[in-house]
């Protein structure tokens, strides 16, 4: 009885954790993560130009974006802006729709940077369209020459088993 009760409490605790967790960037590291304000653009309640937590150099010819997510069937957008023009977001790829898996791990290992921005202070923005809303994460970055970079670890970039995704541009979203 005691054991069953503890298991029940543990399960409850884990469910609450998962429900409230939304998604976060594993690589590059986020400017900040705030569960309650994650739906506030452009950076989930954080200042887009904040560089106080450090800056990640990303090779312009390809770098990974890795996330942990608690949502299924989501759509991602991968964008960047210059610190000198922090409201002008440029799409780095088409949208990515998770048709299977992507929970809890999803990583696109070769996202292209913007060659004209090499050496300039920039911001990476990842938007997740999920059944509980539009959610934002940002990272302080700089594009550097070189790549594609493949030296990442599995803690930075991995897929859950059975993950598959399609590229496209969708105006409306169907989640499962
Ligand atoms: C990032 O790239 C810049 C060149 O733009 C270089 O000066 C700096 O040392 C690099 N930082 C790291 C952590 O590699
Ligand atoms: C993760 O899965 C997606 C969709 O199949 C794929 O495009 C991507 O390359 C995979 N990432 C890794 C790190 O294998
Ligand atoms: Cu959520």
C-alpha cells in the first residue's frame, strides 16, 4: 500500500513536470527558460539581445539545433536576427513538422547559417507550434566560418527512437 501510494505520487509528480515543461533548447544553449512565459515572443519572456549567459559560435555551413520537448506532432520554425536589428527574424529553413516521435528528443544536425552575418552578434530563435500554443526559445549566437560541424555529443543533439519529420510551410497546424 505504501509503495503503491508513493508510485502514485511519483507518477502524478512526473505528469505535472511534463505538462508544464513545454520545450527547451539543448543546443545551442538558451538565453533563458521560463515555463510560465514561454508563450511570449520573441524569446519566451527573455530579452532577445541578452548576451550575459555566453555566446555560442555556430559554423555557417551547418550546425545542430537540438531540443527536448514534451509535445507530440509539433511544428518548429528556426530563425535568426542580428542584435543590431533584433525584430527582423529571418527563416533559416522551412518549417519542420514532427510526423512521429520527436519526444522527448529532436535534433536537426545541419541547419544552414547566414553567410553575410559571419562575425556579427546574432540571435537564434526556435518557435514550437504545439497544441498548447506558440512557444519560444532563443540563444545568443554568432555565425563563424566553416562547417558543417559534426562534433556534437548526444546530449547536445539526438533524436528519440522513431522520430520522423517533414519540411514545409504550413499556415495552420494539426497536432496529434
Ligand atoms: C567565437 O568566434 C570568435 C570569432 O568571431 C572568436 O573570437 C571566439 O574566440 C570564438 N569563441 C569560442 C568560444 O570559440
Ligand atoms: C532526426 O530526425 C529527423 C527526421 O527524420 C532527421 O531529419 C534528422 O537528421 C535526425 N537527427 C539526427 C541527429 O539524426
Ligand atoms: Cu506545453
